[in-house]
C-alpha cells in the first residue's frame, strides 16, 4: 500500500484530493455522501505537493518543481510552467492572473498566468524554505472575501526551523514586516490561515497555535498542544472554532479561542500512526487527509448508541475503502460536543 503526503481542499460542496500525480474532485451528494466517480485533473509528471482552488481555477505545485493551472469546471489545463523550481513547488496561490509559488530551493516566483511560460515571470526573490504562501484577504460586506491587489504573505522555514513571515509588495518585492523573530529554535511553521486582513492563524513544529496581528507584528494569543506534538495543519470558521491536525496517530483537536484547553479530540487514524496532513470542514463534516486515505467525520447524527453497519465501497487514492456508519453515543461525550460517523476505512 502506497503512503502519500496528501492535500485536500473543500470548496462549494466539492472535495478536492491529491492522489499521486493527479487531483480528484468528489462532488458531495444530497445525502451527504461523496460520489464514487471523481473528476480527475491530470498533466503533472510527478506527485502533487500542495494546491489551491480559487476563482474557478485549481493551481497546484509538483514535486519536480512544476506548477499547473486548470479550469475547475472543465478540468482543462489553462497554463503550465514546467520545472519552474529546482526542487518541490511546495506552496502556491493565485489572484486574478498573478500566480505565486514557493519552493525548497529558497526562491519565490511571481508569474503572470496569461503570458507565455517563457516570459511569464514578472519577479522573483530569495527566502528560506517556503512552507506556505497566500495573498492577503480583505473582508467586505456579508463576510465575503476579495483579495488585496498588492500584498503577499510568505511563510518560511529556514534551515534552523525558525519561522519568518514576510509581507511583500508585488510592485517592489520589498519586505515590509516580519513575524516571529523572537521565537525559539525549532519553532518552524507549517500552515497558516488568514481570518481577516490583519489576523493570521499559524501552526507548526513548536506544538502551538498562534494568532497574529499583522499591524503590530505580534502574537496576540497562543494555544499549546497538550501532548507536545507538532501541529501540521489548521483550519477555522473565522470566529471561535479551530480544528488542528497533529503529526501523530491521526489526531485532530477542536479548540475554542475563548478557552485555554481543547474542547474535543478525535483519533481519525484508526490505530495508525499517521500525521494529519491537511483538514477541511463544513457545518456537518470534517475531512482529514492521512498517509493512506481520507477520513470523514460526520457531526450530524442523532443516534444514541454504538452500531456498525457496512454500506458500499468507493475509491480514494486508488485504494479500496469500505464505508461504515459509526454511531457514537452522545452520553459518552461531553455535553455539546460533536458526534462522529461515516468513517472511511482502508482494506
């Protein structure tokens, strides 16, 4: 059985999952289950590293340093940049026709999507190894987002695993701020999420979730993982709820920002010691990408006791899965906590 370093994105009732050198899109059906036959995005010559789904486009980095852009509706390749980096293209993002990618080769490339690949690069700069990259989001009415036109955030992990976050004006590529300069040795960051134009949530090797104010370049709040394990990924509802995926046993913690301790934890690995490489959630389900598959936790059950019933089969990561309903007694959990069902198990 092949182990992977998967990445997933949930967007508009579609679950996008990396599978070796392609990206699969599973449509969520009316009953909440995922369709069995996914749409596949192909063209990469090596494994997918990270990808984003933005503005009807899917942008993905590749282990051979290439970057591809697809139309998310048709699956057609729009633009491809072959071997843009010497090593893995580990982080990508896009706004309008401006695309950015960061790599282990200590460079960040800024590209124009609709220009020929040979002349597409409109700038590049050097930094330490990039773990994540994003355009800053501006909030507008009704909590809908738009991207600012001139500010970029690069999450870097240098050779000493010290975290540096750089805001860069695309016109001049000049660093205008640094975060985390006072963090101790080994505090490298792995994932980030903008919750507002000036609020950044990060996680990493130092076992902490941190909330940053980019106007003052200060950490305004910190939550520490009780089991002293690295946090590989983080997602939030931009309000009080945070989900943190850890590097051991497929463990995911649920945090309330108003409290200092986690309010719930789930071992999604089913006795396997796998990191949670990425997570996504909606109001009913939590999706966790592990090394051999995707676990789906459903919080919408009303059952009162444990039952396990076999249903149908589906295919994720080119492996066979059996789909079970696992109904967890609410009496065994804290009042108000979530209930887990619908877990994909690998055969």
